[in-house]
């Protein structure tokens, strides 16, 4: 078993994290526990677990040993205090709404958001919670939107799909000074490229389906408490969850009010797939980020391409900021074709790029953004987010870099 007192590297820690606790039969991976319920020889132990006085499992909706092992793994990745996993990427953000917000509360969110997150905040705005969308690339816009009722500031590290980079550190300092919960969606960067705790994040979202799992074979999401937020400053904690030390209040309420009551539970089979996939995350991202930069540079130099959006390019408005924050700028970029090139025809000419809606996969995936994942929000909202009708999002996989360069170039040549 690894020495828990020794500081290992990212991949070594991830690879051996299951063995930091006793594991059945000497297995190298945490086994898949499919049982929905858990029995106790002494009924007093069962009562103690239900009352939170003793560690243990009650019912599969609220926790499972296989899922717990994955939660421990993510907590170590983010250098956090505790993690809760949910069934899909949107469930964690929904959990925040369900567990931590009340009617009359106010949220400040980046305007540059994943389409489904934008849709969720629009739904929330119709249920008595006010949501202000701002350009989060400048902390001044966030500060101007704050009100006495602001409970949460929500941003993505790098926006999907136009790759705007939030003013992460200065927003973190602002939230800390005001006692506001600061939630950072780290999906586009991953814990390997960036730890939001470094900029003062209170809670961190990671869509495990993407770079962490990495193989497009399991849905899941994590919500990690970094341990930085003082939960005694948060007004929406119920008395039931104040019995423990304050550092545990927030996650205790999320686990009860969102996971138990709302039921978006991650299954053990999916947790196992995601945990195994995470072991090669750093190796995959090294290849994907290098290929993404090479592809972005090639496309930017081609006159048949109108614009390329990738923080790794010197032309990107937040290139300098991204260079100081992230180990690399991720595996996703987007680009706009010249008006003379039809985006559908271009996509259909690609041999390696698969037209599909996921990202962070081992395979390179491409999608016409305005016509698919952002279609529902309408042309006016898309325009406000800088999403052109010809915008193509590319999630770069682990194919050989030269093969990708050749493929994207031949599709342009055929135009």
C-alpha cells in the first residue's frame, strides 16, 4: 500500500488511490458492489449510520463502496475536503440548486456557458431564483452584478465552446471577501490541467464523462468541496446539518437534499468505468493538448478559416491569463469557416473526426454548434455568446497528431 504521508505525482496518486484504504481480496481496483442495500448484525449500528454517528452505508441511492472509492479519487485529484458523485454532468449543478438555493436567492453566472447549463439557469430563473449572466472574463462585471441576495457565483474555467477564460483568481478573491459561494466548473480543464482550489473555489464541478473517464463509456459527475469555504457564513444551511463540524455542513446538506431526495445517483458500474479511465487521464491529455494546439495553429494559418478560438493561441484574448493558470489549454477548440465553405460539407469530408456531441473522448469528435447543442437557445442568445452559425467545435482525441493534421487539411482542400 502506498505511503499516505509521501507526496506522489498526479498519475501515481490516482493510480494507487484505491489501495489507500483496505480493499477486498487484494484487488487492485475497487470491486463493483452491486448491492442496493447494506445489512448490519447489530441494529444499533444501522441506527448510528442513519443518524450520522457512524460511518457506513444505508441504501444505494445515498452511497456505495465503489462510488465512494471514486469520490476519494476525485477528492485527491482536486486536493479537496470531500466529493459527492452524481449520475450525469448536469446533476451536480442541479444538486447545487436543489440543496443550496432558496426562493429569493440571487446567482451570478458567466454568460459563456455550456448549453445545458445555460438552459438550467433559465429554468431556475423561472422558479423564484434570480440569475444574472455576465461576461466573467473581467471581475468588474461580476462585482457589478452582486446584490445582497447573491449566494453563488458560477463560472467555467474555459467556456464551451468559444473558449473564453474567466477571470478566475480575481473572482475568487472577490467571493472570499464577500462570503459568497464560488463554484467553478473544471470540466474543460480537468484536475490535471488546473485545480480551482488555487483560485479560491468553494465547490468544483467535474463532468467525469469527459476527460477524467475519457472513453465515452460512462456518464457521471463530481462535486468537490475544496475546504476553503466557511459554511458558517452561508445562510441556507438547515439546522439538521449543523450537528457536525462546520466544514462538513455543506456536503452533508448536498448529500441529503440533492443525492438522497433528488435521487440522481451514480451507479457502481459507471463509477468503476470512470475510476479505471481516470488512471490514464494525464497521459491522454498530454497527447490531446499537444494535438489541439497543432490543429488550432494549422487552421488559424489557413485563409479558408475565418477564426479559431483556443486559449493556447497567442491571438486569443485571454492567452496570457490562460498561460499563467493552466498546465495546458485543454483538448477542445472551435473554429469558424469562411462563408464560402459549408460547415456540413466540411464535416462530412473528415475521415477521423466523428460527428458526435461528447467531448474529452479518446476519439476526435466534431459538431456544428449552432445547429445542434446550442440550437434551442435561439439566434439572439447565440450571437450574444459569440457563437457564429458556422462554428465547429472540436474535441481532440488521442489519434496521431500528423494523422489529424492531414485529415483536417484534406477536408479543406476538398472544398
